[in-house]
């Protein structure tokens, strides 16, 4: 079953069984994965890792029942190195579907993520180049601590590999991230 079909079926199920629903925004800092690029400055080296660095997403969540919650989100995840003579950027657009078990103050979730538009670009330095990667599907685990009815902080583990387009070369894009989120409308 394709990711799109699975996402549609889960969404339809949640729509017809929902008791509470609302939107959320979430941001995070992520670390891990293979090193894709390193830029040397006079005093330090900066690297871009395939699992890093900043993410932002918007989403929709709905209660399935008293103990289960479904979350769907779309966002961006990127890392960048900027220098006076050029830039290196690594960007991807995650679509994520997760199912959470709800506790008093903790929510524990598992799900799938699909990263699209995965691209490493270099502009400047000695020219411009782009490396495109195929869309990739991975597994996510997340635990959220509820600060109050609206806000939460969490930890998220993503296991995913990116394959370079027109090649069999893979890079590990797995990461662990620290998240903060805010829920609307529940």
C-alpha cells in the first residue's frame, strides 16, 4: 500500500470517528545522520548532517478515542552554511502521519514520514551544483510532555535513508530532535 493511500485511509477513519480535533504548529532542532558537506573557516569547520538541523511544521490532530490520537503534518527540514563566498543548503519537505497513545502528561507516538524535495545545493565557492535525492519513507517515534492544554515539548527519533537520484548511493538521514509545539482549537 502506498504512503498516500495509507494517509488517506487514516485521515478518513479519523474524520468519521473524531471527538476532538485541532491544528498544531511544531518546531525542532535535530542532530544526526551522515555528514554531507563540510566548510572550513579560518577558526572552525562547519558541517551539514543529513539528519539536521531545523524543522518547522503545521498539522492537524484528532482524537480517535480516549486513549488514541492521530497527527498529520507537513513541513520543512533544513540545514545551511553561509559564507561570504557561497552557501551550502540541505532541504527536504516531510509529510508525517503518527498515532499517539495518550497519557496524563505524556503522549507516545509512532508513525511514518515521507520526505520529498530532498536536495543538497552549493552556490558560490567555485561554482554552483545540486544533488537531488529520491523521495524517501522512514519511521518515526516521538514522545511529548504536555506543558499545559496547548503547549508541549518532545523528543523525536527519525529513521530514514536518502538515495541519490540516478545512483545507488545512500546516506543515513536518521536523527534525534528536540521539539516544541502549540495546539489550537481542541
